[in-house]
């Protein structure tokens, strides 16, 4: 695994970053890339998120970018929509709940 240390810092990342090379099987790469795409993420964002989830809270104090927060909101919305046990859409369900 090769590392290139850099001190890059952008408006959304206020921490130093490190570029690295990962070796993985073709099938794992394809699954990771497809999962990232289905979540609207780059592979870099997906791998970084997976590592943060596996290793615990972020070292940067828990600051989350607006883009990451919106991806999480969209993911939770998809999960919530998938869990509905009725044929009603969300608006109709709320109206029905308010009536009864």
C-alpha cells in the first residue's frame, strides 16, 4: 500500500488528507463502486465513510459537510419510504392520519 502525504485542505475538509492506494478484488471494487453510485457518492466518499463507521467517530470533532448530511437524509428518506406497509403515498397517509 503506497502513501503520499499531503496537506491539502478545502472548504469542506478542514483536516489534512492522505492519498493512498488500496488493493482489492475486482468483485469487491465493483460492489463498492456500485453501492457508492447508488447512494450518490464517489468511491472516495464511500470508502471514507465506511472506514469512519468501522473505526468509530470522526477525529475531526464530528463536523459533517453539508453534502454528507444531505446524502444521509436522502438515504434515510429512501429507507423510510421502503418501510411503508401501505399503498398510500406519504401525503395521503398524513392526511388520513389527521382525519382519524
